[in-house]
C-alpha cells in the first residue's frame, strides 16, 4: 500500500489501547511495517506507532541518523519494536520538547524518564532488550505511549509550554 494517512489528535482511534501482535514473520506484519516506514520517512518523523495509521496493534518504529524535525537530537538506531514493555532505570526525569505527526505543527515540553530499559520483539519475533537514555529513551516513551492511547499533550504539566513549532522554534521545519 505504501503511504498511509496519519490520524490526527481528536480521532478517537488514537485513544484506544493497542492489542499485542501474536504472529511474527507474516506478510501482513511485513506490509504494515513497510507502510509505517514509508509514512514516517515521508513526514520526516522520528518515530511512528501503528495506531497512528489506524492499526490497533502494539507496533512502533523509530530511529534516524539525523532528523530535520529534531536537529539537535543525537542519532537513534532504526528499530522495530513490537509488544514493548518499558521500565524506568531510575526515578530521574528530564524535560524535553516533543512533537508528534498526529499533532502537526505543535511542540510541547514533556517530562520523561531519563533512562529506561525496554523489552520487546523485532519483526521476526526475536527478543529485544535495551537500556537507553537521552533522546532514544524519550522517543521510545513517546511511541509506546501511543500504544496506550496517550498523546504527548496529555503529559504536558504546564500548558504554557505548548504551542506552535513556528513560534517556539522559529526556523525549524513547520510540521
Ligand atoms: Ni507521536
């Protein structure tokens, strides 16, 4: 299929918890991942969750060498993460600006755990187990939130730190 429309905040499908994937290595899963990848790249996304294209499964992808929407972010390995489980590695939190392809043109300041461990599976069903920090940890927390029906604006603690990208970060690509 290729590019898929990304649902925007307000669409009730973004609020529904996603179901686990039960079968790996299937043509349907490969097609979903190919569509997600094409869609994420076309929109310069740092990550994408399956519910954002209307598929209620616990599938996220993320990663980039460089990302025009987050020019200051360090590289994050390109990853397929299915049926994820996150645990914080400490209680330490960090503020950072986030955007979302489902909330185009906006940015908000969000508290996230600085370091997390994540478990899950890749497209073939192999186990993933990583301990990460920084922007990598932020992206994973953001994407996995989508699988629980949570969009980042719900996590902004002070809504004065929520606004249009063009006002908050002039000169950055308007998404
Ligand atoms: Ni998002």
